[in-house]
C-alpha cells in the first residue's frame, strides 16, 4: 500500500496540497479506495472543507492507477484501477524498517510454587505477540521473564509442605502438586491465622539462606520451573533472559539503604522503610518490612537498575495485570525521585473470566491453563478424527493440537488488552466466526486449492489484467493494508488489531471464494491471476499468524 499512497501523495502535492498528507480508506468500498480529508487545506484557503474538496478534485488528472477522482463531502476520494493496484500490492515487496529501538519486553512472570492459570495465559499470549511485532518493525527486542521464586507465597507453601506433606510427595507432576500445596496452605492459614508468625519466620530463614529450608526451596523451585518450561514449550514462548526475584534481593536491600541516605525513603511507623508519595497522589510506598524482610518493591528496584545498566536498553516494557498499575506507578515515581530518567512502559491487561464467573488466584477455584487446553484439545481431537479417519493418529493429534492452541491464543488476543475477556470454550473452537480455527481453516482452504492446481503459480504482471471484479479489488486492498496494520499494532502494543485484520482478511477471502471461480475461472489468464491473489492471501495470513505466535496447519 505504501507504493500506492506515494503515487497519490505526488498527485495531491502537484495539485497544491502542502504539508503532511494522510490517506485513509472510506467507510464503504463504493465510495473509493483511498481518501484525503480536506480540513487543513480548507482552513488555509479560508473556505469550507466540502468546497475545498471539490476544487482539489477538479485539479487532479486521472492516471493509469487512478481511474476516478470525486469529492464526497470534505473528502477527495480516489478510485483505483484494480489491475494497477494489484501490480503494486501483489508484486512489489515493501521494504522493512531496519532501524529501531532496543526494547526489553518483560512478560509472563508467574510465581513458582503456584499453578499456571488462565490469567498467566493471557499475559504469555500478549507478550509473545508484542515481542514478534516489535521485531518485525525493526526494533531489537529482548524477551524477558521475571520469576517470583521467593517471598511470602513461597514461605507459605514450604511451611505447609514441611508441616503436612513431607512423606507424601508424588512421583509425577511434582510442579502441579506444589501449586496445589500453596492453595492448601492459604486455606490452612485462614483457619489458623496465628500461624502467620511461623510463616514469617520461614521467610526470614529463606532470606538468610538457612541450609535446611534452602534445600527444600531448591527442590520445589526446580519442579515449578520445569512445569513452567513445559507449558512455554507447548505455547511456543521463548525468552532471551530469565530474571529471578531471589537474585535481586541483596542489591535491592542496598538500593533501599541508598534511598534512605538520600532522604527519599524514611523509617515509617513500626520500623518499615517507606517512601511517602502522598504529594503525588500515590500514597505510601513500602520498600522493606520492619523485620528486614524484602518485598516485591525491594527486588523491583534492583531489577530496574539491572535492565538498563547491563542490557543497555532504550525502553523497558512490562506486561502486567491491571491490578498492579498503582504499584508500578509508585515504583516508577520512586525511581524518578532517585534520579532515573529511563523510559518505562506498563501494558496492563484486564481479567479473564469464564461463564462460571471471575477467578481468584488464592482460593483454589482458579481456571488452570492445563484444564482449558485439555478440554479444547480433546474436543478438536474428536472433530479432526470424525473428518479424517483415514489420517494416522499422529497427524490427527498434531492438527488438533495446532487448532487448540490457535483457538486459545486467538481468544486471548482478539480483544484489546484493557478489556475484560469472557472466554467461552465452544465459541473459541468454532470454525465459523471470529476465531483462530476460522483463520487457519482459510489458510488450509487455499492450500487445498493450490494442491488441486498441482503446479507452481507463475507470478507475472501480464496476468493481473484479469483482476477486475469488486471482490478481487476488496481482497487486493485489504492485503495492501497489512504492513500499516503491523506498524500500528506494534506502535500501540496492540495484538488485537492484528487479530482483527487476520479475521477480516479471511472473511473477505471466503466471500471472494464463494463468488469468484478460481480453478474453474473463465480463462487461463484469469485463473492464474486469481491463484496469484490466493497465494498472497495465504502468505499474508500465515505471516499474521506467525506474528500472533500461532502455528498453522496444512490441511483440515
């Protein structure tokens, strides 16, 4: 599309338009393919925008690319020649941006000794897509995971295990079992609040590297991490850097002391170290407990320093649950008061709910990723088997797995991150709707067309004159929007824009497929042109799926 916009911008400048020129698609295809809003031009000329559009439209002469120019209200609308647009969009490769920023994207961040639930899943899906989109737009990206492997939740879990379960360890699925032990520890603590002092003692022993407790921590920590890595492998999430809270404790305590010396922090009532941020509307920020035990804030100070000093990044992007926004505002303001002038960006995502209701990460009624995945995979396994009983079991399972992951990931990504998701399993698995399987089904449909054609499609300009129908033009123009969609989605850290584009392109293609013969086209030239178009749709949908971290299937 950039090639087309460049041509239209030249025409507008020749007609006297000065300054920055922005072009957009009209709301209806019959109104044209691209439009220029005349508000600024009208302001400079001292006339109303509709009159400015009429005057400007009369100054522009149609070309081989532009068949018709008309003024509609305050807009100058351009109607493009389908074959010429196809030549610029289908045959020319737009250059990728090669220079960008060095950005660290920190995402996922589960706590060891807890189970990986659907809230973690949304974070992991958003993070993987943001990393890929930023890389695609020329940035150097470091994908980071920050694991909460120490703290009060670990102390609770280990206290409970040592008190009740030391002789009851399972031989398999140890990581999942440890997560359940944390849930049971919370329930036990509610029945016996006096045990909190015991748990505080466990946390102090862990921080002082007590030999007995450290040994238990290391064994259970490894099991939790192994479980997370198994899930990441299934999801296709890859990290360049792994940070751990346990590694940031010492430096964090040092930084708290530095803040005390500078007068930024102070000793509050009860002996805890605090930063008073009331004048900024951010209340009191707790940095260190009165007994000297660390908090998230203690370690996050050290992590922020490490990110910028060790990795020399330009920006730190952190993907967080919306409930953490206030805490991060406190953290960033504290760093700012300490003299940091670095760029921190928080991407806060909303809750994930299922029709049964909201989830709680502490009450034992969490919806686990594994449960959702198994349910979706099992249902799609049956669906694939019913369609393809001639396939080998391994192929059926591989296809069902790809479809299940596409259903789950697309379901997490299709909504803007600031919107609450109600994840409906049956809806996410549908082959007909705003879903991952629908997009994959479209790719598989094109694969089937190409397989029936049986040869490599000859790509050449001479065939494109056969593209004249409205359905063909709609598809061409939609393909032309792809690079701009990627850029906008990356700039706004918004995978949902790319998910919506994927669905829209698939829908437009299926409309084209239903109305325009491809292999049974009127003549060989038209058939070749439509096959070129099909191939570019397949390529575009495949690339979009890749950027959303969704795998595709050859056939369905």
